[in-house]
C-alpha cells in the first residue's frame, strides 16, 4: 500500500519500517525472517525487490529468506505484476494455511475460544455465557471446545496450531460486586497461574494478555483503519482500551497504559464518575434487568438490539457523552490522529455510537487541542478473541510490538 495514499505522515511509517530493517549477518536470520513476515503482513503483499529495499537486506539475502519462507509454506506467490520493462515481479503474500492459533477470551459474562488462520480469519468459534466466571467452568469449556476446533482442520494442517493466546480483564476477581457474583466466588482468580492451569487441558504453549489490550492489538495488526496514532475504546461488559503511537501498541511502565475505563468523566448533575459508569454494556444490562428482562440474553446473543426499544437510545446517548469527554481528555496528552470505537455489538450499533460520540465531542471546548477523527473499529465483536489468537504468531513468526502482558510455556 502506498503510504501517502493511506493518509499517514511519512515519518510514522519510516519509524515502523526502520524497526523492520534486517541484517545480512547469518546469525540474525531468524530476526530477518520475522522482519520479512511482519512487512508482508502489514502491506498485504510485496515483491522480493521491494522487500529487500524496505528491510535493507541485500537482494540475495532477501531471496534466500523468501525461498525459505516459501518452503515452509508460510508465504505464497501472488499473480505476477508486469511493469513497463523487464520481467514481471511476483508479489508474495502470507499463506492463510501457513499457521494457526487458538484464542481464548475469558470475560465477565462469557468465554469464547476461536481458531484463527495466519491472516487473521476466524475458522471456528465456540462460546459459553454465564452469570460470572468460574475457573472450573472455564477449564471444562476449553477441554470440550478445543477438540471441536482442532477437528475443523484437515490432518495435514493439524500440526500447524502454534499456541493458545488468552485475553482476560485486568484483576478479573475485583469485578464481583458489579456483576452480582456471590461473595468470594471469584477470589479463585486472584492468584491463579493461568498458563499452568490451562496446561492441564491443552498441550499448547500459552501467552496471556489484557483483554482490551488484545482488542486494540487486533485493530492495529489486522484492522483496515490504517492509522499509526490512535486511542482505542472497546465496549464490552466494562469498557477498556489501548493506545497506539507510531504504529506500536504502547504497554506502559507497568503494562497498564490505555486503562481508559478509569478515566474521570464529569456528571451533568455535578461531580464525576469513571468512564466505565457511562459506556459499558453492564449499564444496558442493568437497565434491561430493571424492566424485567433476562440480563444474560445480551451475552447469549439471542436478543436483537432493536428489542431494547428506548433503552437502546438512552444507553447510546450516555455512552457517547462519556466517550466524547474521554477522547477530549486523551487529546490533551497526545495528538492522536483518530479515536477508534469498537465493541460487542452489531455494526449498525457501532456506527450509531460513533456518530453520537462525534456529535457530543463537538459540544466540548477543545481549544488548544489538535483535531481528531472518531471512527468505528474494523474488527468488531471478535476483536478480543482475534487479539488473543495473534499472540502465538508474535511468539513464533512476527516482530514483537511490545504490548502484551505475558506469557509462558
């Protein structure tokens, strides 16, 4: 993709490509292979000559690496591109069947397990809704769902599942009161060694990330927004998010950067509250429950958003108000190009929330702040699952973008 056509400052992508530059020293071949794969992933497809130019590798070294990746079936030859003179160039692209991973999202109201291919497409999805997460129930779900997903692959591809990525909320146990879990029922999560317990039900290596961080990473890695600097909001049971600067998702000193749910938002009646009290699906759930509705219907997926009636508009207006103030506050710290909003709702609801947020943002005094666009995320409901499933790919094949809260085998 042409950088200027994508609307990005050249220096942002110069910074990205500088981190992908390789070396002709044989001892760094593994790094160079990761750099090449990362570059192809970011651009969709590239010819060998362009790969050599962008990585700084010699044409001979680039050719050796490309032959190796092709032999490993990690890349495929695309249709030849004929130029004005000389032989046509042959772009290379990632092979969807080159590698697979499993992504596990452990949420406050549901758990999901997906099988994802090398280009970020979900090949299979299993889900379970519950009133609150219990360790035994989650482990039993994984033990039952994993074989179903593995069975979707033909035998020749079964050995290409590279690992299990896990996304779960920061301090999951601390949300028991908000989701009306019995006292002490979620304490088992406090000191749980997630990779160790999952090792009891799977033979795969395990990497762990914060759920909102994983969603932001999915937007950054697989999204179509093409923005190198954005603040990200994912609306789930409780809202979370992330920060992307110069194409890298920023983790922060303690791995808690982008904790947007804790941002203070002024109340119209005075005082303030955190963003989670304005733009979380938990609020819609409570509103629906107060009118006698089934509060878990939202998480099982057996209710349409139109069924919420006036509650839908009330929730959207409140969420948009909170998001607008959070975006304005974010702009006072860094000149983001865009604010990206995604969540566990249909695309039509996402578009409506984005439009209402943009309108609410216009009502806030932003004198002295750089302009920012508000746009919908391009991943959707499965952003956290896709983000978690990308973890094994970074562990084995791609350059680490320094975002994930770790990891074990």
